[in-house]
């Protein structure tokens, strides 16, 4: 498709079909410097216009209005901290400070702070308060959900500007994933399971970049063992997930072990980005030729075609100049073997510095 035809289709697809209105929208956003950002904003305004034109119900408008305002505000709060890695910590609001999991969650928050990370929790009591106590308010974010019970913000984060109150679970869940780089699950109820399965599903399907997902057992009373046994005995054995997809999650038996697993995931691997049909995996240092050859032997099954090769930044990554100095592994990923992709990340992290 030529560029002119593509542009024409964009204009048709995202037009109000009223020339005067389209001109007014274009005039409204003419001062937005980046052309792609300007195009996205035009799409958004056109969508809002269509909602009115089609006489959408008040209930539908209220949902969209609230969700947009919540996300806009949250993005503004997170923006100054985007350069800092963050872990999403989940666990029960009903666990008291006498529970061993509370002590481990507090230790986890303290250790992640010491490693230079920030901690995001649901901002309530129990495990969430413990994580914030350990990390301290300066290194904590709270994503509170407005409920008639149980979900009052804990004292660590209650007066902090990094506390965000959400009306909808779906906006809150999006923020947990979008703004974090790891998911760590302490003992908890339906909410903890919901967030845990959200992380597992998004990584399994490639809707989220790979991340460490760690189930943390209490030292004196195992909690996750029955669920993980169900994964093995039912999901894997009956073909509901592939054996490689067990690699999407890990188990830790202490706060220190959980911290080690989170940090090890980013030991060499840094991040990834799709550029057309090529997946660019960014690494903190160059691999040896022998290591790249090893990857090609072990992981050829996840390639749609070609081989895994090492290179510098791609031209299309120019909008992320802060990552330009990182080494890339370039491959044509089959876009389905995400369990194997995570196994490959673990393998990359096992290599010593390239020679």
C-alpha cells in the first residue's frame, strides 16, 4: 500500500464526514508538534463527536468520561517516574501485622527500595500496607479502588500525591500492568487471584511485554502450593496450557528470593519492541558469538523465519534515544510461543558478559 493511499484511508476512517467539523478539529489541534500524536488526538476527538452524533446513552457516556479522566490523571502522576522500574505487589487486605506474610511483604518492599525500584500496591491495609511500609512513601504508589468497604487507603500512602483513586477495576488493572515491570503475589483472596491471572494471561498472549511473575509463599504456612499443583496436574497435563508456559511464573519462599527473581529477570535482558515483523530485544550488554549461536540452536522453534542476530538500535527506535546504547537481539518471532520467549530471556540472563 502506498503512503498516499494509506493516508487517504486514515482520513476516511477517522473523519466525522462533515467538512466543517473536520476543519474545526484540525484547527483545534494544529499546535500539537508531533504528527503521530496529533493524529491520535484527532481520532479521539472524532470518536467523542461520533458518540454525540449517534446519541449514545448517558450511561455509556459516563463510563467513557470517567475512564478517560482517571487514565489521563494517572498517566500525569506516573509520568515523572517512568524511568524508574516498579513492581506491582498484590495480597490480602485482611492479613494482620502478626501474619508471617505481612512481615515478608514489608521486607520485600524494603529490599526493592534498596535495589532502586518503586512499589505499586492497591493502597489498602494488610499486605498492601506492609509493602508500602517497607518501601516508604517516597518509593510507593497507591492505586486505590473506591468501595463501600475494606478499601480505605493505608496511612503510609493516604496523604501522598502518588495515591490514585479509581472508580473502575478495569482502569486500575490497566495501570497496574502498564506502569509496572514485575508482578509479585503474596497470599490473598479473589482480588489477588484476579490480578495474578490478569498478569499471567496478558504475558501468555503477548498483550503485555514479558515480566517476572512471582508467587511468594509464607515461610511457615504454604499458601500457593495447591493452586500451582492444579496448574501442573490439570492445566498442563490436560493441554490447557503448554509445558513451556509454566515458565511464565516462578515461586519464591522468602522476600529475598522474590527480590532476586525479579532482579535476575532484568540482569541482561532490558526490554523489547516490535518493529514491523522484527522483534528487537534490548540487552544491557553484548553477548558473545558463542552465546548467540547457543540461542539459535536452543530457540529456533520460536522463529517464524531467519535466525537470531545481534545488532545495534534500529532506525525506527529513534523515539527512544535513552535506549540507543543498548545491544539488540533481532529475530522474527512467531508471535505465539511466549512461554518459550520467556525461557529464552532466562537463558540470556544466564550468560556472562560477552567477549
